């Protein structure tokens, strides 16, 4: 389960990073999604530790909190373009939230399992 989810999300985060090419600030968002992709590849390879993924989840969650718009106007209007700054901030906070949830899931999936008899 860990390997399947980690490779799916690694590819998804690479796609997220690629979509940032026309963003006004790709130098910020490409590394954000790139680090998430690298973390997923680490989970796939079994080299990441639960505390690392937990720490990344906290960092992404704090970043999402600070990125949240002052007035929430939703994520989408009738089209995909940026209508208002608040919608763009909500989308960015949502992306950070997705990263946080995935990192939390990887922390859970990479924890050591103790068998009892």
C-alpha cells in the first residue's frame, strides 16, 4: 500500500510542479511540489522515517495556514483563470494542504510495525 500510494502521489506532485510553469511565482511553487515529490519517492524507496514525514506535514500545514486568504471566495469560479487574489491564495493554501495530508499519510504508512503473538 505504501509503495502504490507513494508513487501515485510522487507523480501527481511532479505534475503539480509542471503546471506551475505559467504561475507568476514558479520559483516558489515548483520547489514546494518538488520537495513533496522527492519525499514520496523516499517513502517508495523506504528511506524516509515517520518523523521526517510528520515534520514535513507540520511545515506544509503551517504554510497553508499562513497562505489562507483573508476572505475565502472559493477555489473555482466559472473558469480556471485567476479571477481574484483571494481565489489564488485559496488554491495555493489548498495545494499546501494536500501536501500536508499526503505527508501525514506517509508518516503513518512508514511507521514501524510491531507484531504481537
